[in-house]
């Protein structure tokens, strides 16, 4: 991939062809405040915080929509940009419920970061008096339009990445909000509860229920199916409290489905088997791993040739290969089948 | 291709021209598919276009292998839901694709990646419809229309306060004036044009004085407006400019697609600020905030909707800032529109703030004593005002939109006539303060200030240079409009409160007064010096300025005016002079005025009265010189035509060379205006036209204890405005002397509104004002006789009671 050279704030920057100015700046370690840009989504240009001045381009283009060009000269900071950004953030804050300390996105909120960067120190516009309904219908996450900044990331990820399109912008002007078809509760929509919207929401408008901050994150692979999505399990003490898609995993690049993202509670469930059980005298009783494996081996040996194996699409290819190999080679039968045989 | 209102008109009228243009364009560009995007609200255009498309297909102009050229082209009609933003090309494409009509950033431009990612060319209906004409008649023909940079024609949807509204097509570069007055036929109802909004709701508002602007892209942009969607809304003096800006901004706020922050939230905050200003809750900083927000939205918005949405606000602040300030500082809406400020248009428009609806309502049930008391709560001259007020209240009266305005002035006279003296019992007079105030001038301003200051317990002396008190009420207004006993009686009421009037007392030094024991001085010396025409022969014997003429006659001099009198001018003074001349024995009196009756500043009923008495009027003439031959004067005039509109919204007179003609007369009265006599001796800061400069809010002139008001500050105005200045001076001086400045009082109890007779809603005309039947010109007897008590009550019941409106 070819590289291009541009100047940002007087610094010579190298960038990949195809990057936007914002991406080039961020890659070079230059922060430009932004709320609606996302590396996984197409350029949108709604929040206008990433405006810059580019020599040869009129006005204040949004750096998230301007392709970086060879020889481009960009300024990310000027008195005009500063006052404009401060006005934009002030406008957003006037319409944003301010309960930052109690907000689930506290400390990981892009609006906080932007407000801190542009330096909004006082309330410039009167606080909005409207109270929008909170959609609590989904068991995993909550939509609170009182905190929505209409960056559109949720809409775009649902459409562009998930291909679901459960939500969209509805109404016009100041009444614009994120909603479903006919404005029904999210649970009654096409929504598959994957929570991609929650993961992308830069503010507290879409939050996972009962969210707590982790004490550490553990990198792993989702155990639900054969796709092998990369996971970062959020752990607090010894307890898994949330799952996050691993952006570094080439399999899912951060995306997750409803199970991977919200189906982690079995890990801590009291019914979960943590030791092998052997049925003795009609009752399941705890056993050691050696006892259990010994028993399985014995039983399998007894059934050689009188055996069938049923595999699952949710296992990895490798697991399924090994199973059929074992069935044919060890159990001496070709009776292998699969649940997804349509 | 997109179609708004005028596009729809083109498609209704010449759909084949549009289709032909598109076919030619597509052939040149190699396009295979065309779309017409049109609001579903224009079903006629949709139907006709579909018919035309079917016909074109039948003839083989559309479809495969058009006319054997191996060129394929098809046109589809897309009906949009009428979102304003879908006029923006990227939103339009999104809408055609079946997505929400939201603009996206460019690049990529439609020509690179448009509909479904294909190269796309987007043009207006009018552009496409022009293509066949240009191909047929040649590019030079088209370039010959319009201006250097803006070629061709512009189409406007002309609407608002204009006689002829509708779609107007003019060559680029036509002036606004030609469109509004030439084609639009001007402003109906004798009102004055205030502004023109071009470019639709996101265009700019241009003031009347810019009407001579040529309409083209560059000029409009320079003036802060745009060609935009081709809207052209004409507004007159009855439109509040802040309300107008709010109206347009509410539209763009609602039509914002909601995508980008500056447009969605910025317009919302701007509209909120405008709401507060029109409710009287504005702050002066709000104006700067509106401008700052407007600039931010323009700079940062994603598309042209946001980029232009603040235009109406920015341009109205640029051209009408004082109206914003009036709303904020004085809670005053000069158009009497803003519901949050205006209790009733009449009382809101009254410079002195008389509670008109209340006194009218009391008159309607025959309670003239209470009615008079209500008037007296604000002004000490009910009988004078009932005869000579220029009654701006009536110009805003809502009844005027039904048949005629309520005769608010006539009812004031009725109250003064039938109201008796019971009001006096409730007058509040404070104990003496020991403070002394000198008022210079005994006109309506000086006397009003003296009246209120005396009631606040101050010792007031009024110094009058003339031999009799009253100022212009006596020296300017003839007795046939204002009988002297009426004036004398109201002045006597003021003297009865202890104010002393010293006539023949000219003041030359304010310092002498202040050193002589006066704690404060109010300068209200009026505007008593006639203006000159500046033409040759103006100083000939027999030529006299109107102020001097009226003054001498009104002080009792029996002037010989001869047989024929000509008056130059168009104001009330010119009318008074001509009518006075007839009473002095002139057989002919003729008024010559440079514009037409419509532009005449004189009150309509005064002009009518003069005409009824035989005064002749010659319009559209300007004096060139005065010559004298054998003791007779000859005034040479030049004919005028009406030209462009001036800053006051009236059309200028422009002389036509070579049209000179003389008229002979014995006396020539010059009534083209007046100004204050030199006040240099008083050592006060000078304003425009010989006036005194004061603080607009307090009327305080430089020098602490000196205040000034009335004509000497404003230039020649009206009795009621002078009274308003007198009230303000009284408030300021009372505060200066340690009082609280509270000069208002309640002289009549608040009515029980439940006892009101029902509203007269049907058509009901104003009764005719009884007037002198015989001997009109024999002497100076009062012409108008006033309503009888029953007629007055009848007239008062025409009031629509705007002040009681609950919504």
C-alpha cells in the first residue's frame, strides 16, 4: 500500500493512501476531538468536532470525511477552530443529561474527552428542558435518548457491520432521535441484541445493564461456537462481569453476537459443572478427572464398531476433524453425522 | 434533477422542454438513466410529467435506440415526501436510493460517485428546461440575458405584502425594486415597505433602502442573502423583523435533517434566543450570541441548509439591529406583533403608553368619566390629543383589518368632552420636596414634564419665549383644528398644580438657571425654524416659510396673502398652511408635492379635509426657482417621476429634465420641514439637523442636571411623541432629584370584565365624524365637532378587545 506525505500542524506526517485526515492525524499521535468517527464505520461527518483548516479547501472541512492527500497542509488548531469547537460542545452539553459521575460511561466517554480538550468551563446555553423516554425493554442494554449525541455510530454499526438495520434516525431537526420502525420498543424490533450499538456508543446513551468497570481484562476466545471470536473478558476479582469484542482478533475485529457479548453469566453460574460427575447407583457423584477419563475410555472400548458420532457446527473445524478421525480410525465406524446437515 | 415550487410550475406548463433538456444533457454526458425528483405535494406536475414521458416514449424520444441513434435513455419520476433538505443534492440522492434524506460530505462529488455510486449530474428543472432554448437560439443569445457574471433569468415566487403575488421571471440583474414595485405593483394598503426576504427561508432579509440592488448571485451574496430557492417575501411596516427572523429560523430548525450538531442544535438555540427576545426576556448580549452562533453554524454545518439557515437572523441584525434592541431594552415591538410584549397593538404603539383598550371599553358602556381618567393616567392633554393626535395606534388597530380602525382619537375627544372633572379627585400630589425645576419651552414636552414634576412635589417654572404658552400646539396647529379655549383649559390644569409659566421669557444660559437656584433643567424648545428649499429667488418678498406663517397667523396677525397661495411640501404643516390661507381670503390654495399622495406624510383625513375645502394638489413636482414680475410671484416647477425607494421605504422623486413649467401666485409658503433653532447658546452637544444629543433612555444631556426632549432632540415629530418625551423627562428628573420616578397613577378602578357587553363581531362601520356644515372658511371655527355620546359608545363597541385575548 502506497504512503503519502502531508503536513499536520507543521509536522511532516506519513500516512497510508486511503486514510482520512483524521485517521492520519490519530495514527501520528495527534488528537483531534471527534465523536462520530470510527475506524470500523464509513465516514459520516455529523459531529463536526474534527473540523480542520486545509490549505486550498474552503471553510472548515471535517477531517473524518476528507481523504488525506499527498502534500496536504492541515491545521488542527486555530482560534476559529477553537471557538467553533467550543460552541459545538456547548451545544451538545445543553442537550445532554449531566450526571457524569453516575453515568455508566463515566471516564470512557468521548464527550467528556472532547469537552475537556476544548475547555468548556461554563454553561453557555440554557439546559434543555425536554425529557425523552428511556427504552429499557432489552434485557441487556438500555437506550437513554437524553444522553444521545446523534453521532449515528449505533445506526451505522447495525446497518454497515451487522447488516440488521434495526434502528435508524427518526424525526427531523431538533426532534431527531434514534428509533426503531414505527418507534416501537427496541425489543419489539428487528434487533438481535448483539450489543454492537452499545459497544460503539461513545456516550451514556446506550449502556449495558449493571455495567461495572473491570479490574482487569483477559484475552480469550469465545467458547460458544466455531467462529472463534476474540474476546476480552472483563474481570473484577475472580468474576467475569462483561465481555468485549477483541479488535485485534482477525476473526471478529471487535464484533460480537448476543451470546458472546452478553452470555457470559454461565461462567459464574452455580449450576455449572466444574468437576466430572459419575452416575453411581443412579445418582451423579463427583469424581476425579482420572476416574472419569478411565470410565469414558472403558465405555468407548466396549462399543467399538457399535458406535455413532454426532458433531456440531459450533465446534471448530479442527475439533470436528479429530472427531471423525477418531470415529473412523479408533471406533471403527463411518457413522458420523452433523447437526447442520440440511 | 429536482423540482421545488417554480420547478413544478415549469413541469406543469412545459414538461416536454424539461424532458428534451434532459435527453440532450444525457446524450452529451453519456448518461443512460434520468430521474426527476419532485415533491409529492405537486400532483399536477407529477401527472403532467408522467403524461409527457409516456408521449415521449411513444414517439421514440425515450427508451432504447432513440431515433436510431443507438443511444438509450430512460427517465423516472421520484416523488419525495417534501423534506426541505432533499433539495440538497446528496440528500436528494440518498432519498432516491430509498434512504433517509440526509446529506453527506463531499468529496466524493456526485460527478465522481453519485446515485448508487455512479457518476451523476444534478440540475434544476429550470436549467434543464433552458437547454433546448439555448441549443435552438445559441449560447450568445442566452449570455445576452442577465449580467456579466450571472447569465439568464431568475425566477422568483413573489409573495407577502405586495399587490400582485405569483411567479416572476426576470433577467438576472433586475433590481428588487423593479420586481416589487414594477411587477409586484408595490405595497397594498398605503403601507410602507420594510424589507424583502430573498432566497426562501434560508435567504437573507434586505432592507427597503437596498431595493435598488440588482438581483444576481454576487450582489445578493454581498448583501448577505442568496438566490436560493427563489423565494421573495415582501414585508411592510406591520411585520416585526425579529418575529420574521424567528419564523424563518423555526422553519429551518424543523427542516434540519438532524445529522450535524451545528444545524440541529445551533438553530434550536438561536430560535430559543429569538423566542426569549420576542417575549421580552432578551438580554443585549443575546444579539452577539445570535451572531456568534450564526457564524459557527455557517462555518461548521455539513451542508448548505445549515450553511444558510442563520442568514435571516444575521441579515436582520445587520440591517435592523435597533428593532432587536427595542425588543430587549424597551420591550417594544414597533410592528405591534410579538404577542409576549404586546397587550394590545393600540396601547403598545402609543408613544405615551395610554391604556387604549381600557378607555375605549369604558366609553363603550358610556362611562366617559372613567374613560377620561384612564387617559389622564398617562397624559395631561386628552382634549388636545382627541383632536390633533396623529394616532399611530389606529394604524395598528386590528379592527382596521375588518373595515376601519376604531376611531381611538375620536373616542379620546369624547372622553374629554363628556368625562367631566371627577378624575381630578384621585390625582396624587406629593408633598413639596423643596426642589426646583426649570422647563424651557411650554410645548407638549415641557408642559407634560412640568405636570408630572409638579405632582411629584417639585416646584416647576416654565420659561416660554413666545407671548403665549403651548408651543406648536398653539403656534403651529391652527385654531380650526384645535380651538384655543380647549388648549387653554388643559394648560390651566397644569398651572393649577402650581407650575408657573413665564411667557416672553427667552433663556440664554443654562448656567444662570442652575446658579439661580434651579436643581434641574428640562430643555424642550421644539423645532421652530423652517427649512429652505435652496432655490433661486427663495428670499423674494411674498415667500414665507410655513412655521413663520402659521406662527404669525396663530398669534393673531392678519396676514394678507393675496389671491393665490402656493404651498410647497407634503406634511401636515403644508395642509394646515393651505387651509389657513383659504381662511385668510385666498381664493386659490395649491399644494405642490414632489411625490404622490401615497408618499405624503400628511394624515389622510387632513388631506381629505383640505381637498373638501377646495385646496388643490399638484403631485410629482419639484421647485426649481422663484421669480417675481410686477409684484407677482412665479414658481417654476419640474415634473418628477417616482424612482427608487429611500431609507424610509418611500419612493424617491426623480426630476424629469425639460419638463419645467411655471405657476403664478401671490404668496408662496415653503413647508418642506423644520428644525430646532440654534441651541448653541445653551452649550449642549449637537446632534443631527440642529438637534440636541441626549442619552436615549434617560433624555439626560451632558451636564448632569440638564435634560432635553421633544422636537429639539428628535427633530419635528408629533404632539404625542413630545408628551412621551415629557413623561420620560419627568421620570428621569424625579429620580435625579431623589424621587423614585414613579409618575404613573391609577385614576379609574379596574373594570369588572365579567360585566362586559358581548363583542361586536359583525361588520360595523365607523360613524362619520360630524363637522361644521356652513361657514367653514369664514374664520377659524373648529371644523370637526366630535362624536355625540351615543355615537361614541357605538364606535367604542367596535373595539375587538385584543388586550383580553387569552391565547
